C-alpha cells in the first residue's frame, strides 16, 4: 500500500515544481507582444514606457494581466498559466523597466485574483 501512496505523491510534486519563472513565462508567452511593442504593449527593458506602469504598482498591473486589458487577453492569451506565473512575468517585465518588485506572497495573489475577477465582471 505504501508504494502506491509514494507514487501518487511523486506525481503531484511536478505540478508544484512546474511553476515557471517570470523570465520563462515572458519568453513563452509575453514576448509575443512585449518584445516589439505589438498593439502598443510596453517593450521589455524600455524604462520610459514602463515608468508610469511601475509607479501604478503591482496592485494594478497584475490584476490587469490576469483579467486582460485593452488588446491583451487574460493571462496574455495563455490560460494554462497560473496566477503566480502571470505575477512573476509582470514583475520580471516591470523590474526590467525600472521596478524593484519582489516575489509575491499568497496574500498578494489572492488580492490580485479578486481584483481581476471584479475587472472581468465589468
């Protein structure tokens, strides 16, 4: 019986380990628009374009990325991304544009999800 439990537990572990970094999510999803400014998306590393967004802060940026804003679909069009992965990508891009944000807490993620859900209902 014990080997079955260990097998099941080992199958569940990759789901947690699979959370990608902000840079990985940027490369796989966000770079489609943020590498060259498609649809007026702020370009990675362009401090002038990111300055206002960085000042607005993550409480606005992450919910917008989760729910979608203007021509950007929710989660950048990749529904397989977790909220943490989206937040990490936003932080990666904002920091490349002059921000100094750190890894979000679970409380941050819950607050941002709630704000994103409210945006989606409008």
